[in-house]
């Protein structure tokens, strides 16, 4: 006896042997049991899902003689033993006319077929016309079939099957009871193949069956045919290596290895895995497609673990791997992979495109590259300084004065030349460090900065130089400017008469700074901060959150002091630069930080980028002298990472505060001001001062009275660096 292929040998003979398609099985079984039979059925679906098999089973149900020869003999469970059932299984039942519409497309063939419709069945209960690939019929053939299809004789049933129902005329669709068969999921295919191979006595690997189930692409017949081929290829066995070699597909383990390297942020391992893949000559575009598919499943595993499918038999592996990625990483990697997939056609070679896509994933992680590039080639695994021998995924460089400004830009009074370094920051740093400019305004003025006075006092204005020529409060005066100011007579009115609205704005802001430094007891809005005496030299006097800029300017005691005070003899530029940032003493290092000290120390840390943004949203919760506990607002919890904590800890150590830093997420009371909140408050005060200065400017008032001009307050921006004008 000749060998019969598995696809034919294991073809279902009853509805209960049918694999999958439960929705079609249930409808047909109920219709047969209740006697509610339609005269035309249309089965649609992709190849190998059971369209023709369902039609033959239905033909057996209509003609089975196990329960008699009358109409009540129609059953949903054909016996398979009677003459009619055996004839249908063997393909020799005279009342079952199977027509291949792909080879009989002419209208003459259809008319010849319909000439015998009026005659009663010869052997069975019903005459069944099974037309396969019915969409191949011509338009004239459909027109010739319409009338008979709508009102056939009672002993005739039409069973139509097609893989492309869109090509059928709507007139045909409306005359049929349509059933759409679904594609077979890999789980169902693997389950069925396991049973078949166990009965056949063929040894197999479950991983090999998953490869076959994926390659079948939803078709059970294709899966059975591929299994036949795998048995022959493996000499009677179905093994994972043989199936992978036969199909020429990429082993899923290579994709998982690539993802493990991405999870470890190991660029060297990523390139090594791509090199091992290149030895097998794979389709690199297919590799990226598989990688995107796994990233999608990782995202599903992170959001809804129960919804993760086991389409490749690796559900547990993916659940473990998903815990090693953040949700942001997975989403970013998927987006970069899609972009890289579209760029493959323009790349010099597919392997280069794949490598660049994987390296781009590492370079643009939300937390940045763990180790800053110390050579022109990023992600090369170069060693970090000796004091930080952590692994590559956790190591962070210590913040030092030797770091280039593009990596860790200094701000405020924490480093000399900070205003000059800020304009050279990259565009990416300018976007991510949104608090860089505003926080820098809270730095205390150096001892060499001349005292500014209220612009409303003409006598005080005599002691000041044009504000447009003065440097910002955090920068020391040039030697020539310092000597000019020292030699300027007290009765000179030239500066006040020639001052513009820009001068008034700068003088007003200087007055706010002086009021904050002086801490005048007559001003009820400037509370004395509660801090230990040892931290007093490093802690500026912050203005209370409720204190407005106008209230600070209107303080009578401050005005009196400014009128009677003579400008101090300014030291030379070198001494001013040395005194602008007092070096932390041993007493300061041993003192415990409170919130006021944290606000004053923040600008001296020299933090930048995401690390600065993270620290700016923290408040001091506890300091026991050994460990500093910071509380982070819940809205900023996504930035909390070990790499930033280590940078903050190193910056504190450089400032003379040796602490172990721990950041916990928690609610921050509205009464407690963070460094970010302080910078925003100061920016608001600067804006208010600038608006008031504009409103008091005689030129603006003249424009308003003459032309009816209106000041748009939202467009007013205080100048950050007067020297840049």
C-alpha cells in the first residue's frame, strides 16, 4: 500500500474531529440537529483551514443512512461506516459533484453543470454540488448560476468554498449562508501536531513544533505538509536544529540573546551577537522584524501579563525578560526599530543598518548612556575612574572640575565662568535642562558685587553705574569697572538721568537681591531661615514664597540703608572670584543638612542634565550625618535612577558634604519649597519687577498716552545676562 501523506491521512471525518473553527462547528451542528437547513453554504478562509473538509463532512451528514432512508436520517454525527459515508470519504459518491471552478470558468461549463440539477439524486438523500474556488468563475457563469442558486430544487444543496470572498458578486453572497473560517494559532497547531506525532511514533522536540507552527502561518494543512518534510529531513525524527535548517528561519534564541544584551546595555555583546548571526547568512530585515515582534510582546507582558500569548512557546522566558526593561525602554526601542526598518533600503548593507539600529537604541535610552563617552566611539566599554569600579550598566563618573562643559555644565556660583559655559550647551541640553537658567538666578552675589539701590531714589542712583554695563550678580566686576565705580562721586546724577527701562529692571532686581542678603528685620516677608550656625556662611537668605518683589522694594529700612551707605571698596577681580564660592570647611562637612541648607547648597553642586532636574525636585527629609534621605515628588518618579543618585552623592562629596544619598518617592507638602520651586518663584519675581519697570518707564508711558499702546505682559522676559546685549 502506498504511503498516504499526513494531511490526507489525518483529515477530519466528523465535526468532533475538526481542529479549531468552533464557531462554524457549533452553527452547523445545531442547524442539523434542529432540521434548519439552508440550500446554499459559503465557506471562506485562507488555504488549509478546512473549507473543503467541512463541505465533505456536511455532505456526509446530509446523506448518512445509519438512521434510515427518510428525511429524519439527517444527523450531525455521521457514522462513517455506511456505504454513503465510505463513498464520500473515498471520493466516489455519485451524488456529490465536486467542481474545480478554477478549471471550469466558462459559462458553458456552468450551464452544463446546471442541466442535471432538476434530476433527483441517484444514491443519496441529497444531491450536493461542491464548487471549490468559486471566485474564479466568470461574470457570465455567476449570472447563469444566480437563478438556480436562489431557488434550487428541494433535493439540491450548494456548498461553495473560496479563499477570496471579495471577488464574489454581492448577488451571490446574499443567496448564501456564509461562514468565515479563522487562521489556526500556533498553539493549536503545536497541540495537534503533538498528538499526530505521538500516534505515528515519531520522536520530536516541542521547540521544533513551534517553528513548524509559526512557518505554517495559520494553515493546518501547511503544518502537516511541513511535518512530513521535517520527518524526511530528520530521518524519522523532528528535531529543532533540523527544522531550523530546513526552514532557513532564524532561531528565536538569537533574538532573545540580542534583547538580553540590550537589557544589560552591553554594546560589545550586541555587536558580537550580530557577528555570529552574520555567519549564518540570515535576512537581516527579517531579524529586525522578529526583534520588533518580541518587543511588542514584551510591552504586552509589562502592561497585561495575562494577555501575553505563547505563540512561540517562550511565554515564561519573555515574562522574565520583560522585568529587566522599563516601559520607556521598550516603547523607545520599538519606535527606533520601526524607523530602522524603513531605513534599511537606503543603508549601504543590511548588516550595517541592523547594527546602527541596535546601537541607536542604546544611545537614546531615556536615562542616557550609563558611561559617558571618553573616546570618540561610544559604548566601547572603556574603564571609568578607579573610584567607581561598578559594572557598565550601573557605573557613573564622578563630577569633577575637569569634565568638559558640554557634559556637566556648571551653573550659578558653583563654578567660575558658568555664564560663559551656558551659551555653548548643546540644543539637547538646552531642552532637557529646562531649569538650568532659572535655577542659576538664585545664587548669592559675591562679596565683590556692588550694592544696587532702588531706582525710585535719585540720591541712591548716583552711586550706581549704568545697569546695562553691569555684570550679573553672580559674576565678579572687571577691574576697570570696579575702579570706575569706586571713583564715582556721590553727587553724580548722570547714571540716573540716562537710565533706560533695562537699567531700571536690573537695578530693581539688584535691590531684591540686596534685601534678601541683608535679611532686614523690618521686612515681615523675609523670614530668618532656621539652620545650624555651621552652615550659615553657605546658606543664602531666601525670600519667602509669599513675598512679592514689590514688597521687597518698598521696604523703608532697606531704602534708608541704601541712602546712607557708601559703596564699599571693591577688592580685585581675583579675590572676588575666590570669595564668590566659599570653600566648605570641616565644620560644614560634618553639619547636618536641612531644607534651607539644601536650597543654598544646590547651586554649588554643579549638576547638569537629568541629574540636575531630579535633584531640583527633591527636598531634605532626614540627615543623620551619614546618610542623606531626599524625598522626590511622585510626578518626577520616572527620573529616579541609580546613575543620578550616584552623581548627586559625588557632587555633595566634592562640595565637602560626604553622605550616602537615598531618594524616596513621596508627597511633598505645598509649604516646603524645592530648588525647582525656588527658581520658579524667583523667575516670577523677576518677571514682575521687569513689568513694573516697563510700566514706570517714561517712554512706555508716552507711547501709551500718544498711540494708545498696550503692554503685553506675557511677552516680557527678564534679561539673564546684561553683558550679552
